[in-house]
C-alpha cells in the first residue's frame, strides 16, 4: 500500500474496500485510457509521429501495455512485480534500436500522465481514493523506470555479444578469403558500410597485464572517434584489425597510427588500402606476410607498411609479394631503363661507373633511374628498395609468364 495511506487512521478493512472499488473502476476504463494515451503521444511526441508505421505500431503496443499492466498491477494489490516487467516482454527486440531510453521513459510518462489526469473521473470526489490512486501511479512509474533501464541494459548486452559474434565471423571469413554475399550481409548486420575502402593492420598481442578485451575495446573506441568501422581479433600471437571507412587517397600508415598504441611491444604492419570489404583478404594477407617477415630485418620502426617490406617478405617465403613490382618493370619501363637499372644494381653501383659501362652520359643514367622511381615507387638509391628492385629484375628475366 502507498505509505501515506498506511499512515492514516484507516483500518486495513477500509483500505482493502477502497482498493477493490478503485480496481474495478480502473479495469472498466482500460480501453478509454489506452485510446487517450495513444492520442496524447501523437499530439505531444514529434518523434513518435516521425517513426515508420511498423515501429510506431510496436511503440503503441508498448504504451498500451503500460496502461494494461498498470491495471493488472493495481488489481493484484500493488505488491506484485510480475506485471511491471511484462510491459517490455511484448516489445520486439528492435525497440531498443528504434528508441532511446530517454524516449521510452517519456513514452511511459506520457501514458501515466493521461491516467493521472483522469484520477477524478476514476475515483470520483472521494479525496481518499484520489490520493490513493495518485500515489499508486507514482510508485508504478518508478517501477517502470527501473524496468526500462533493465530492458535497455539487457538489450545493450545482448547486442554487444551478438555484434561481437558477427564481427568474429566476418573476420574469420576475411582471413579465409571468402568474398560471398554472406560476408557482406554479416558485415552490414554488424554496422559496416561495405562499400567503403578497407585497411588491415597486424601487430603483436598486448601484454597479459591488462585483459586483451580492454585493448580491443580501446581500438573500437579509437575507430569510433575517427568515424571509422573496425573489426579486431586475436589469432595466435597476432592481433588483427580491419579498418573500414577509409579513403582511397589515405596513407595507410597515417590511418593506422592512432591504433598502434593498443598493440603489444614491437612492430605493427599495415596492409594496403583496398576498395571494398570483399578485397580485405588481400590487405590482410599482405599485412600478415609483412609481420611474418619482421625477423628478416635487423631493425624496423614501430609502424611499417607491408609494401615497404617486399624483399623481406619474398625471402620469408611470400614469392607473390614481388609480382606487382615485376609487372611494373615489364609494363611501365622501356628496355633501356631496365638495362640501366640492372647495370647500376648489379655491375656498377655508381652513376659514373654505370654511365661508363653503358657508354652514355651520367645525366642519362640519372634520368633513367628517376623513371624507375616514378614507375615503381621504389628508389634505386635506397638500400631496401634497391634490394627489392634487384630481386624483381632477377625474376623478370626468368618468368616470362608474369
């Protein structure tokens, strides 16, 4: 019973009798109350009117349940909590996505306001009954607020677990090379824009001093603050992150830099930016290849692009890593330029010596080597790039099918 009612001089018998009278009257007015509540929502809640028809119907059902459950709760003697929780049992799971907690509380408050405005009509001129009914409404509203908070907390927990499971499935599909419609459907269900460019990042698993889930959540927050999509998972000693929503013109290392601090100690490798999620497999493969090849370089920065580790990747067993460079040598460079590059790298590793060996002017050698940089992005004067170009030349000579 409401506390102030109990504190009066009323006997238990009178309280029970008055409650029974009010319960019958409230039950008789259930239909009128629900109709009035729906009308009030349409008149006072702009967001309710703006909802799609199917969502508006679901929300109306919840509002009607609020009235019906109040009637049942009141009739049951106010002590039962079963009816309070039932208001959300008929609500579809999508309600938590369609409405915020604040909107749901506003919805229930509007319904209860309608009942409160009709207190005199229900209770008549009897002030005792009016007070009793108003205090019951306050108590019910409080119970509903807690039930709504619990509903949204449960929905958030379930959605988080479901989204995490979906992302795990998508990440596994990417690593396996799947590019079918199921991949796109699952990614879209997890909230991804599947038409945006994608980048893979691979790095060491963080220290065990902090739970890995904490680092993964930090990666998600970093992505959210940058308005990027993200999937992250741990495979053996590697943490693999797929970043979505990047632009084709972005620099992979600049995109990856904010995420590096969430990996463990050591070098983090980025794959190239690819056009769609269906191509994410190739970016992930390149990043994984670069990560495996780290043992073949004496020093490496905290963050490195897989395209800057081609020679180490080839030596580590990824023979296909050199194919794009071989293709550029063959398709974009003339025979004279390839000859000059081979002479400089394999015969006379100075501008002057190369010019003498080829019987050309030193400026001709400089021009041709600049053409190599323009066509391949690799600088013959930089040791790591020079090694990559030399390997590419060797393969180009002996792989006519490329």
